[in-house]
C-alpha cells in the first residue's frame, strides 16, 4: 500500500493522503537556520543548534502525534466554519490534499468547501529565516469572505529547559509588536542578543502573542477559541507561553487568487546595539527590518526559491546515474544524496526520533557521513574534518560527540569508544581521494580544543593509529572500551541499575574485552593511512603501519575466526561472542562484513565463507539482521544490546547502516547479483509498495527495520539521521557501479548485476566532467576502458593533463 508517489521529474515525493502511518518529514535549511516539517505542517525551527537555539515548540511523542507546527487556519466568515489546509491540527476531510516534499522545501495544500490553499515552506540560502508562501484561490461560483490565520508557538530557546523548568519559564516570556511584526524576546533583556520574529506581508486584522488568548482555556490547536470567534484580539504575552499569530481578512471574487507571505526568522544584534533607544529595554530593529521587508515580497521570495532549487541541482549534478533500476536512479540522483546532506548538517541531532536535545554531532557518525557528501560539498567537508579532529584527545582517542554551537567535545559522554579514532582516518582519506587536496594534512589542529596543542592533521591520524596499537587485549585484538561501532555492545559496563547510561557506565578496567570489528576497522584504516604516508614519501611510516596491519590480520585469523565466520568479540571473562558455541548471538554482521570489506580473507576462502554464513543466518527479505539468535534476556556482561526486545535495534534488528558493508564486501568478491540484491532489500523506494508495513518515509533510509524476531518484522524506525545514508550511497556508487574515487584518479570498477545491459553516469570529479557509459558484453566484472575514444591500460582514469574539462569514458564489461 502506498500513500503517495515519486515525482522524479520535479524531484519531489508527493504524499496524497495526510494520514501517513507516521509523520513523513522533510528538512528545511542547509546552512545555519533549519526546520523540520512533516506532511501535515508539524515540526519546528532552530538556529544552528536544535537544543540551544530552538525557535518554536514541538511536542515529541504527544497525542495526537506530530503536535506543534507551522499551522494555518482558514475560516469561512459566512458559515463560521474553519479548517487547516495542511489537515493538522483540525483534521477535516479535505479534498485534493497533497504534500510535496522537495529538496529543501515542502508544499502542502488542499481544497475545502471550494477554497483552495497551498503553502510553500522554505528557507532562502544565506538567510536565517523561513518563508511560508500561501496561495489562496476561491473556486466557488460565489464571492468568499474568509480569514486566514497563521500561527506558531515560541520555544524559550533552550529546548531542554523549555520542556522542564516551568517554575522559571512561565514567568519570563516577553514579546514586542511593532508595525504588525511580532518579536519574541524572552531573555533578551539579559544575556541573549538574539530574538525571533514573525511577520506577514498583508495588512493584518489582528494578532495574538499569548497562547492562552489564542487557544482559550482547555482548548487545543485543533479548535483555537480566537479562530472560532473569527477575531484575534491583539494580546501581549507576559510570561506563560508566548506565541505568534496573524489574521488576514480576504474578500475573494470567484476564481480570484491571492498570495500571502509569512516570514519567521532569527536575528542576532551586536551587543552594543541591542536596544533602541540605547539604555531602553526595546529591541533595536533597525538591522532586521530591511531583511524582513525584503522577504515579504513575492518576487523576492520566488527568486530565493529559484536559487534554492539551483543550489540543490548543483549539488546533485556532481553525480548522476542512469541504470536499469528506477529505485537506484532516484535514490542516487535525488533522495539518497539529499539525505546525505541532511546527515552532514544535522548528524544525529534533530529528527522525528531525535529530539534535538540529546546528542550533538557524533565523532564516528560525522566521519562516516563524509563518505556520502564529500563530493557535493568538499569545502565544508574540509572544515568538518578539522572541527572533528580538534575534539580528538592527546591520547588519540576522541570525544564521542561534540556540540555544534561551541564545537567543544561533550563532557557528559566523554570518550573511550575505541573505534572512534579510526573513523577520522576513514573520513580524511575519503576527502583526499575526492579532492586531491593534500594540504589538509598540514593544517595545524588542536587536541581537545586546547590552544597551544596544535599538530598537523597528519599527526592526529598517527595518534588514531597508535591508540589501538597501545590498547590491545590478551589475543592481540583491540580492546573494545565502552563500545565499538555497536554502541550497545557494552562489555565493560555491567550495569544493574535502572536508568544508568550503558554508554558511560564502566565497571571493569577494560583490559580484557576485545573487538574483532575494531580489528577489521583497524586493518582498513591503517592501510589507508599507509597509502597516505606512501604518497607523502613517508615510507618508514607506511612500513610501520603495514607491519601492524599484518600482525592484526594474523590475530584475526588466529583468534577472530570461528571456522565458518568471524567472531564478534571476547567479553570481560575472555569468552567468545559471535561463535558457534554461543546459544544466542552466535553470528554477527559487523565483524563479518567489515573484515571482508577490509580485504581480510579474500585469498584463503575465509571471506567467501563469512559472507555465505551471513547470507544463511542473517539475511531476510527485509534486510540483514545484526545477529542471530537474538538475545532473549538481559545479560549483565553484554549491556544494552540485550536490553532491547528481540528483533529491535542492535538486538537482531535490521540495522540499515551495516547492510551496505555486506554489499561492499560482496562486491569485493565479485558477487554483483548478491550485492545488488541486498542493496535493493532496504532501498526505501523499492519498499514504497509496502509502506503500510515499512511505515517510515519511502524516500529516505531509516536506521532500523524490525528483524525477524520482532512481531513487527519489516517495520522501519528512526528515519533520516543515520549512517545508513552515507554508506548506501557509497556502496551503490563506488562499489556496485564502481565509480570510485582514489588518491590518483577515478577508478572504474563496476560489479553490477549480471542481467544489467550496462549503465551511464555523469560524475564531476576534481573539476572535470566525466561522462561514463558502461556496456555489458559478458557475465563478469572485467572492464576494458576507452577514454575519449582511446583504449587505456587498466581501469584507473587519471585527471587529464591537458586541462580538458570534459572526458568521456566507455567501458566494456566481460
Ligand atoms: C541506541 C544506539 C545509539 C545509542 C546512542 C542506543 O540506545 O540503541 O543505536 O547509537 O543509543 O547513544
Ligand atoms: C547509532 C549511532 O549514531 C552510531 O554511532 C552507532 O554506530 C549505531 N547507532 C549502532 O549502535
């Protein structure tokens, strides 16, 4: 069952009924001001940091779900009836409802009793504001007298405090209203220099800034008293809950259409120019007023929208493919690329599942996210790398997370996740391969953001490497620390107290429990580092790295191999995890996929065996589960993984982040059919037909799909902000289609399904447009290339020496 359709031409997903199984959301904004918006206009906005600079309120996990948003009401002043054209919050039986989620914008509208209303929501580039561009059309044969109300509820900035500290917050709310513009200035009188505003392009018939006045006692957003009465009464909020609402009265002749713009924004004044007149308590609005005036104009808004479209088209244009599979095409060309940018912008901070008040940017997460967006935004990737590296600790370990506003490591969670440092190598290497910008390695970067501690970035990578070499366990495998990629495999935690954090509770000294996954990651990352060192002429360094790689491979083969597959770990008692003798958790996906991905066991049959075991024990029609059998109860020595009911999350859920590791591993063995088959199983577009089972958005990946042990097998959860985005993008583009960035140039190494006749692609790489056409003439993966008509040796295409900006590549697969 579907709830909409893909409009590939317009690069939109069109939702055609509002009652989707879950709110299907989109993101507005791509620089500093952001918003979340659902298909019924739910969501909220913030400036840079979803916790510390929240502009509007949203009630997570409320009933009805998806509560709080950018709500418009239309009232027929003849009948007194009113409704919301976005369905929520009034939930009338609308005609012609649609929500078009596009790249950086959303258009929601419908028709009701002959009045059509559609709103385009977007954030212009380079501005800290959002535009709601509403078009109202009278489709009746009679004139219509209507009122339009637009409303938002302000959050008192710190979203965590806003939702908890009522004894203070109910007394501090302050607003100003001037020239019809509502200004939210809570705490502006003291240490904040920023305020929010809500403005309307038309002369208004009234406003409201007090939520109590707007809704009326004991009423909700579905039936605000002031809307029912048809008249806002210019309330000024003093404490309690400040909000913003505007009323516009319209007389519309038959077929007449009108446009109204609402602008919600954030502004920060220089501290010495906060007040006007100086010494007063009144906001200085001189700097912000011209900005507001500019965007209350429909032509300016249209131009800003066109610029936004161009921006996204430009980002997308770096890599476009045309394959025989429509789901591949629309994910690579549109939605997966878009989701990668969302993970870059927001890491794991704000979604329908991430409340925006918990995690900041994750060290391992953001480094992996780089794989999916570095080609679209190389300069921003460079900055991200430097920011991340500055939260590395002198030991080579890293803060697990950092706050986007301060860029400081998060002390609440600290470090000690022993995989973290290696992801920095992975991220930097991806950046180098894409850009060829070796200067980044010489950038001086601090440790723990401490002035004076700077070393070149290259040394950060060396310390990442050393971190593991200095922390090996009894089998010569890396100590796991608090956890590895699997945040929930907490082998030193031993928590028996409800509510304790599995990630920060450490009850053992950590000298025994080892991770075979980190071992595989180490081999992968240290090889990358050796390749980097070689290219810088640091051959002694490279030899040292490779020497450790060799030792690690030996340790894996000796102590990390179980006969049919790779072990997962050793616990604090030295017992095996992920071994045939285990009753539960007998085989895991992470070590088996990543060891093969890292090239371990390719020549001795181990890789083939490991992947066969994954296929046999872990693969399901909905994707590949984390482990089997699921843990049936809580095990003190395993931690959070066994806290989840079987089939959910890390306890044998289908963790979509790690599925592409298997895909890549399969391509390393040349198994194009198998790789693509796995890729397709979790591709959200390919699952669109089962939206009633999948339940999350069909245009973006979810972190998890419930595994076969769960009663809700096949149901997705935690969409949008997940490493799944980058890894699937990377797997399909660089490993299945085989358009792989390397240190030297573009490698063409497709491992595509045997039935595909071929594919074409257009890839902008280091400033050169590569037009690629691959044709299949046999069943294998051997590729013969001609570059601009001339056959070349091998399959590495070096950047043109003669300054050509366009290169054509033809490849024959046999
Ligand atoms: C989740 C993990 C997540 C972690 C972050 C756990 O509860 O299951 O997926 O990475 O929290 O702290
Ligand atoms: C989500 C976290 O963001 C990521 O860092 C982790 O690897 C996975 N969960 C698996 O636990």
